[in-house]
């Protein structure tokens, strides 16, 4: 009898310790890993950009699709923090989203006509979109691909929808208020903060472009 | 369970304590490296895309 009680209590303590460790892993350790992974991705991108000569303003149209998991751009959102900076990687696989934001496969390329759609974690893995609900009309979303700065402007406060609503990343997203083809950007994340029953969506349109050689866009420093 | 492990470790109390610490660290490492990365995607924090599923 004593043996049974002792074994049972030891089991309970073990399970409790496991749960605590798992919480530490989810809340803290995924953030540590994401911070180093995303910094590594940004470093890799910036090394590539400085090692290849800056292309002219009218490059030959590239039709090569981005390789899955590769970095394609760096995103800055001043509203989410002055130092908020995340790499955008190709694809929205689970493993890719652990290292940065993910560009939906099959949506438009950065700055092109259509919809450049990007997904990111709201919580865990560095919490990139933790303050997503604070985005408002007129907020700047700035991206660079090493050649050009693209400044998008948010068109309305986050829109709440269900996970099956794939129309939100269409070239002309339904319900966005856009009435024709254009250069759009869509961000998606989960809602509620720790749940998965819904999604939050923000739409933006391309407002300005600027060659990297001309310096940072004003939107980043205002 | 833990008493059984303790009784089967070699050496005196200090050596046993040292081996125990190493064992605990090995278990924590295995959890963080293999078990938790496998378990974490089963929770809903990863669902950030619209995908029709």
C-alpha cells in the first residue's frame, strides 16, 4: 500500500515538473530560438544583398520562384515597435514560421500587382504579431528586398475571420474594400491570442517605393 | 521509482548525487531538443494561416 501511494505521488510530481518545463519551453525557449533564427536569416539576406551588386532600377523580370524556406525580404512595422524587424521567408510551413514570417506560396511577389500575403505567429516563437490588433488605418508596413524599399499603408483596422476564409489572400481580397487590381499586402495571424478558432487579417496597399541607394524611407523614422 | 534509481546508482552519496544531476540534465535536454518540438505544433499556437482546413 505504501509503495502504491509513493509511486503515485512520484508520478504526480513528475507530471507537474513536465508541465512546468513545457510552459518554460513554449513561453521562453521558442522565443530564444526564434530570435537567433530570425537574426541569422536577416544576416544571410544582408550578406547576399551586399555581395551582389545593386541591380538597376528596371531589372530583368525574374520568373524564378523563391525556394521554400529561403529569406526573401525584411519587414519593418513602426507601429509594432521601433526595433520591430522580421525576415519574411518563402512558404508558410510550420518549420518556416519558427524562423520568421512566411510568404504564402502562390501569392504575388513583393511589390508586384496582386496580393503579397504574409503569415506570422501572434504568440510563441518571438511573438512577432503580438500587438497585431493595434494596427490602424494609415500605419506603414515597410519591406525591403535589398534593391528597393516598399512602403505599404494599412487600409483598415484588423478584420476578424475564420480559418477557412481563404478569400482574404486573393489578388483582390474579398471584403477588403479594394475595388480593382492593385499592389496589395495581406498579413494574417491567429485570434484569439492563444487560440486558433479565428484569424486576424490586415490589408494594405503599396504607397511608395524607393531605391535602397536613396536611403531609408521616411515612414521608418517618423 | 526515484528511490529505486537511487539504490541502483553506484558509488557513495556524492557520486550518486552527481550522477543524478547528470541524468536530470540529460532528460531535460532530450525534452527540449526532441519531445517538446514534437508536441508543441499539436497545440493551437501554430495556426496563423488561412488555409481552408
